[in-house]
């Protein structure tokens, strides 16, 4: 499976790190991880580690979404063909 690299990670790999880039990166990580967590540690991480963390989280979430989609499809195979359409409407 091809993992798409986030635009932020691409920018980190190809560009010089500036303070505004660092702020954008930290904002992206905060949005990815959620605001309910303490994220003070992000400021202490080197820029390369922040970019790698962001990239890994995005890739992990993509794999998780794909796994859930596959599980749903496999589960729907257990349902008789005539009931799949109505069941999908009810569930989704």
C-alpha cells in the first residue's frame, strides 16, 4: 500500500525550517492529535522528529481506515445479497 506523505512532511523534507514553518507543523500535529491532550512536548522535539511524527500518525490513521473498510466489506459478505443494500442504508 502506497502511503501518501502529508504536504507538511513534504515541505519539511524539501525546505529550510523557519519559525513560521515550525508553527504550522505544531498546529498540524495539534489538530491531528486533538486538543484534549497535553502537547507541550511538541516544542521540545526537533523539527525532523515533528515531521516524522506527523507523517507516521497520518499513515497510521489511513491504514486504520482501510482496515475498518475491509472489515465492513468482509462482514457484508455474510449478509444475503438482497439485504445488503437496505442494511448499508440503515448502518451508514
